[in-house]
C-alpha cells in the first residue's frame, strides 16, 4: 500500500514529460500524485506555459533520474 507521504515525495520537483509517438519533450513541475488501478500517475504543469494534466509516471522522468 502506498502512503500519502510516499505519493507526495516528488511533488514540487521538476521533470521531463515525454509523450508517446511525439519527438517533443517538455519541462514540467509535478503538482500532485495518485495511485489509480495500481498505476502511479503524476499531475504536471509546464515550467513555461499554462495548463495541467495527469500522466502515467513512466512518461515523467525526474531530473535526478535522467542520464548524463
């Protein structure tokens, strides 16, 4: 079982959002997290721009997880 503390550990961090079948990558900030049907989702907003949306965690690459 995932605790609220575990879900919240990445909120406020920056990441890169990759979208399937698109060459674009977007800098985002994680603003929320949830477990949905056993999958971890992050709600993100762009670092520059407007809007927010939910994405599965495998599409959101945290800054400290990116290869050098």
